[in-house]
């Protein structure tokens, strides 16, 4: 657009300076101005031809749906993830929310896995009865017992206390910034105490 306007002005100025045409700025294109002037007709034809070649070079190429999809997929791979997690400062509210989802998923997955294993154990010759599990667990060293019980108790207690926290929020309480942080630290404290208590039983 800018190059076309510049060519219009320059060609009109040159023709007016040589007295070949009357200087009357109009809205006509550069090709019509150049072709009207006898002295600049050859130059105008070259300019118009070059302009047409430029226009022809910028035409689009038809692509198939598969090619268009592959181009779009390649462009999406180069896009930055927004918003990216690395630009955020870790906060207690965000970390507890993420941890609540992780512990909930871990508890659910563990429960489903044990239930399915218990159902198929008679067909596979496995012994997952309560008496067998208790006897095997009792033969472990004390450190192993405490470690395993703490590993099982920590996600369970955190998810339980944090669930109570969410129930408190459902009543419209502790929703301000101080209340959110207060209940968050309370959940962490209760989780630590209850995990240690269950692990030492």
C-alpha cells in the first residue's frame, strides 16, 4: 500500500517537473498515470509489470485438509504455554489445591487397585485376606511398619482435613485471605499430628 502511494507521487512529480503533464493529484492508480504520459510510457509499463509480478508472487497456494492440519499443529508446537507455571510464585493456596487433587487421585487409585486385586485373587492363587495381610505386616521390622503406615496415612489425613476445610468454605466462612491462610496452616498442622499418631499405633 505504501509503495503504491509512493510510486504515484513520484511519477506525478516527475511528469509535472518535465512539463509533460499537468500536476493534478487524483485517486487514480500508478499504472493509469504512467500510461497516460508518452515520455514515461515505457517506464510505466515496466513498473506495472513489476507490480503485477509482485502481486502474483503473493498469491496463496491451495492446500489439502491434511496439509493445513499439519501446518497448524506445527504452529501450535511453537506457541508458548500461557499462563506458564514458572512465572508464578508458589503460594500456599495453590499448593494445597494441587496437593488435594493429587492425594484424592492417589487414594482412589489405591483403593480401586486393592479392590480389583482382592476380587481376582482367588483365581490367581493370591492370599489377600485380612488375616494373611496382618500376619505378613506383623513380620516386618518396626521402622518399615511405621514408614508404610505414615505413607498411607499422610494422603488420607490431608485429604480428609482439607475436605472439612472445603465444607467450612461452603458455609461462607473463612473465605477472606487471612481465613484461607489460617485454615491452610491448620490443615497442615492437623495432617502432621494425625499422620504421626496413626503411624505410631
